C-alpha cells in the first residue's frame, strides 16, 4: 500500500483539462519530484491532493483511505500538509504565531499555550528562522517566508509533505541549504512530494521523478532516467 | 541612458539603500545581482517611481525622473517587469498585453509587437483568450514580460524574470533577453541566477546589504572569488 | 505577542494596574443606580447598548474581514422576543432566549452564506434585514391585525444593571477569544483563508460559531432595551441604524484593538446623545463629517493614533529580515 496514491485523477477548468487521467503514487519515506513545463498542471495536482480543489473524476488515497471529497482541514488532520507556490503566510502576525497555529490546529491533540510556543520555537530552529520569532511575517524576505511556510506545515505533524517550488528565487547557497532541510525532513520519517524547477536540487535529492505536460503524465523514473529521456529534454529541460 | 547617483531610500525609518550609484548605457545589458534582502527590489522600485528616494537622483536620458509618478516614467520609455510577474487577473492574456501597449507610441505598433511577442512565447498565444488568473505561476511571469515588451520600451527592467520558470524556459528567457538587446533595447536585469546573468550581460553590479560592493565587467566578475563563493556556491 | 494563557494573565504584572482600575470602575458603575443622578442610568444604558453592538460586530467582522450588516437583525430578534415572551416569564429567562434566538438565526444564515465573498456577503446581510422586517410586518398585518406590540415594562435601574452585565460579558468574551488560539485562528482566516484551512482550521465552523456568539449578545441586548421602549413595531425593531452605526463606531475607534472599539462606541454614543439634544436637526451632519475626517486622517482609528504615538516614543521598527 502506498502512503499516497491517485488513479485517473482529472480536473477540468471550463473546457480545459488541467489534469488529465493522472495516476501517481508515493511510497512511505520517499522523496518524489514532480516536474514539468509551466502550466502543466503540477500545482493543480497538489490542489487536488490537498482538497483545495475537487477532481472531476478519479480517486486519491492517503494511507489506503479514499480522501476524495474530504475538506482541506480534515486532510491536514489526517497527516498531509503542503506549502504554496505563491507564499501564503499570515502576514500581520508574528512569525511564531504562524507556526503556533499549525501546532494547535494541525492535529487532533489539545496543546497548551506554553507547549505550543515551545514546539513552534523548536520548528523555527529546525528550518533556520530562530532569530525571527517576533517579526511580523510580512517583513520577512521571500526566502524566509518560504521557510516559515515549511515550519508551519511541519507543525501539523504530517506524514506526507507537499512542497510547491520552495526553491524558486533562491541563490546557490540557499538552494543547498534548502536541499539539506528537505533531507532533514525526510530523516524525520516524513514522505515528501515536491514540485521544483531547480534541476540541481531535484536531481540530487529525489528518489523518483514524475513529469507532467499539458495535464498528462509523460514520464516517470529515477533522476538518471529522466535526465536522459529525450522527450523530457525536449519538452522541459532544454539541454 | 539610465543614471543613478548617490541614491538613498528608506522604508519609514529604516534605510534600505545607501549611496547607490550606477549607470546603464544605451545598448547594454547590465545585471544587478545580490542575495534576497540585499535591496535589489527596493532599488528597482525606486527607479521605476514606485518608491521615492530620500536623497540622490535617478536620471533617464539626462532627465531627472525620481520625482515623477510611475506612469509618466513608462511613457518616457522605461518598462518594468515586476518580480513574480504581476498580471491583471480578471483580464484575458490578450487584454493584459494590450494594457502593456498603453503608451501612445507603442499603441500604434501594437499588431506587429503582438506577432513578435507571440513568437517568443508561443504559450501566450495558446492561452490568448484565457483569464490571466487561470494561468500557472510561470505563465504569469511570461505574460508580465510579454506585457512589458508591448510598451516598446527603450529601457527594460526585469526583476527576477527566471523566477519559477521551467529550465527550458529559463534558457529561452535569457535567449530572449539577448535578442532584445540585438533589437536595440537596453536592459537592466535583476537576477538570482548569477551565472546566467553574468554570461549574457556586459557589466554587472553586486548589491549587498543595500550597498554596491562590486562592479565591473562580467567576464572579470565571473572569475572573482567573492562572486563564485558567495553566489555560485563554488 | 505570544498568546497568554488565563493563568499567565493573572500572574502578569502588566495586567495588574489596568485590572484594578477596571474593577473599581465596575464597582462604581454597579453602584450608580443607588447614588447617581437619575438621568445617568438611562444615558449609560444606551451607551452600553452601543458598546455591545459594536463589540459584537467586531468579534466577527474584525478578524474575518467580512463586513456584516446583520447586527440590526440580531438586535431586532432580541427585541421581538421581549415583546412576545416578556409578559410570560422572568426577565432573565427572556433575555437568554432573546440571545439564543439570535444565535440560532446567525447559525442558519451563517451556514448558508459565509461562503459568499466580500461585498456579496455584506449585501446579503443587509438584504436579510429588509427581508425579516417586511416578513414580520406582513405577518402582523395579516394575522394579528395590528402592527407592533407592547413590551413588558421594566424599571430603568434593572435595565441599566442588565445592560451593564451584558456589556461586561460581551467585552470579556471578545477579550478572551482574541487572546486565545481561536482568536488567532480567526485572524488567520481573514488573512489567508486557504492556508488556514490547510493547517487544520475548520474555517466554516469557526466563522459560523463566532457569528453565532456575537449574535447572542446582540440579541440579549435587544431583549433588554425593548423593555425601555414599551411599544415596538417591525420598523423600530429592525432599524438599519443599528447595523450601520456600530460599523462607524468601530472604524472610528480602530478595529484592530478592543480598547479602540469600546472607546469608539463610548465616544460616538456620547456624542450622539449630546448632539441629539442640542442640535436635533444637525447631529447626523456632524456625525457624517466626523466619519469622513476619521477615515481620511485616522485610517486605523483612534487606536491607531495611540499606537503611533507609542511607537514614536519607544522607537524602532522591523528591518527586512
């Protein structure tokens, strides 16, 4: 049984199939990459998994349970968290409160205020935002806002984490740090499904890569297989 | 063409830029590189009129522009592609691009420019009639660049144009920027992708903590230890 | 501002002095019927009413950023409960039922409409007011033959004490919610609803709940105030002023801070009472001018002014980090 899988997942917007009959699976402990040209349907697929969107057809299973039709907060409580391509931090509140919210509401446990604050502190340190706990989230740089989203998602104690282009806009050093963070997260036992355009990161960190184009899955395999696939090079990689 | 002299900008009480001086000459590609938070977007916002500097000047074609409102600056021939490609969500792709052709001189050449831009970004033609908000993140970026090109600028300022673009598109994007240079458009390029920017640009400035810490010929900068260590992870 | 637990509030020194002042103030207010001038009791009851309506409105519309114009609906339901039931049961029970009835209406309306975005929600709530007003009017004309009802009479001192109690409860509830994780969650809903849902917050449940809680206090206040008017009809009970005025008061006082909201209500209500007596024909004009001025020059209301003054004297702002 795969921790996360989907069969025949399809989503139409008007007459346009954003995601068309996509099968996918992620095994416990894997880091799976999702790549494809802009507009291929990657973020839409994430939206379907996290229940931000409802599929027109197909099923999605999480830990063997059919989660199609549940609502986002329910899916979060079951152990699936995500970050957003266009960063959605809670701008007017301090960094730490962003994470505290994840601690309080992300699981079905009741947590006391002091405990939540401690947990949030620990998570901020884990992602590298320790000194910034009291800063309003809107005053963070883009990179740090992305880290905050990760910390917030981790606060919900997920078993599967969906990362949507967290490396966009990062320089080389920051990309290396982000890659280390992803590895650290996997070392905690969390399965990762990540959308990325930064090839250096995807190729070195992922166990397996899935390629979408125009809503369809066109390739799947190890990083080596994908890097050498003629079709993928033509459609996406370019060199 | 563009000259910035001793520019200082504040956000409220906090100073973000210190004594910035730089210039972009006609026909050049000048790159501005630096980490997140170094002040690149602040500098660009000041140049394009969205922020007012506390001291110093910005001149375009020997005319002071730092006290002018943004839309006048566009009429003068400066086009700005914002980071994250801000598009008009409730307008179609085509309408967004028409908005780009708003300055009078650009409006007249509208149809020819449409052809040009669609050739560079065929996907935009595919999605011509779609509402901009239905586009993916990277497509927003494409659209924003297309829109900026529609205004037939003399100087084009790109703020992180490769952000969120697929590798193939990143390659095409930098190719496009080089093509634009060949068509006589002067380019000021702000980028995180230091290697590629330095490869296509003539000169570059390195911004750190709101100050210009390095500048010069790109070939030299690519060899510089500091640049290689700090920005290229080598 | 990490959330403070109830225990740490009690323990914290910075709450000690304001706490004592409040307590003393409350005791004085409670004793007012006995030794204060007669008019003050009536005057203050009206001010309490506005504090309840304004604080109730902010409880929901503040964090969620969905502007509700249904305040008059909930207030009016309370009024009508008083008219219908007041003669048959003790005052306390009637007031509680008034609050509950409004809550139930809020739950109904909320679950149907909270998905509406922005302006549409606001217009709907306003339409609801008109709907209920005319529905009841039609009912009365058709079935009871007369329009309006008499309300049981209650003496002014009792009204005053009930309003004082409701005000204290409303403000206390608003304060506690704001400080709790639910208040934080509501704020996150207003800022990034999708992200809030994705970290486990049941957005619909939260919004409907706070809507219903705020309605309870509005209904209870309505039930009490009705007894002062002795005779009510649908147009008096469901008066759109009670929807708009709390919004104005909250904006004037500063929506972000509870202290601002309450101050806004007090100042505005006080102004209204004074202006109505001195310039019965011009007071609305003065109101309008005050509103325009405060929106133009005090975008964060009075609370914003206080905050800026404080920031200037303690210095410092955040750098991009």
